[in-house]
C-alpha cells in the first residue's frame, strides 16, 4: 500500500467508497464523479502506479482485471447494450489518480470520438 495513494486508502477501507465488488486481488467502486449512469472503477489492490509500470509477469492480473470488468458489466445490466473500458495513463492520457484503474462506463450512448 502506498500511504499517500487515495485508491490504496480506499482499498484499505480508510476512505469510504461505494464498493460494488471485491476479491483478494481487486476492488471495484463507483466513481465519485460519474460520467455515465454506470461508472465503476476497478483497481488492483496492490499499488501499481499506471499501465506504464506493468511487467510481463503481471499479464494474468491484467487479464483478470478485464474479466472482472466484463462480469461487472453483466451484473450492472449494461453488457447487452454495450459499454466502454478505459485506462488512462500519464498526464497526456488524462490520468489523474496514479494507481492503475479501469473505468467501466455504460448506461448511455457514449461519444463516438475518444478525444
Ligand atoms: P483518471 O482520470 O483515469 O485518473 O480517473 C480518476 C477517477 O477517479 C476520476 O473519474 C474520479 C475518480 N476519483 C478520484 N478520487 C476519488 C475518490 O476519492 N473516490 C471515488 N469513488 N472516485 C474518485
């Protein structure tokens, strides 16, 4: 756990959040500033600053991160209509919180362009 990391603090239960799922490795909670009716962040509980920090050895973790998002999309009722998974990396990628997280967005038609 990184002491100053807000998502580590959420994972540790020190900061409240609207948790929708967790297991040994992942935590999923609703975004504080939702951009769509369904906006969930899925994080690894271990601190990884961004996708830029990932190693080859973490490929299974990354795979399970996406499967977790897919399962949550089904649970939240957006799988049939469709949804978007986003990972922002670094300042130009729009990453604000330096703890790897996958955005699950759904429940409305999302813009065609990625920005
Ligand atoms: P990104 O730009 O990809 O780093 O997205 C960070 C997201 O995290 C942003 O959509 C807002 C959300 N967020 C930031 N702080 C908190 C928090 O304390 N609680 C929750 N639930 N979400 C947060």
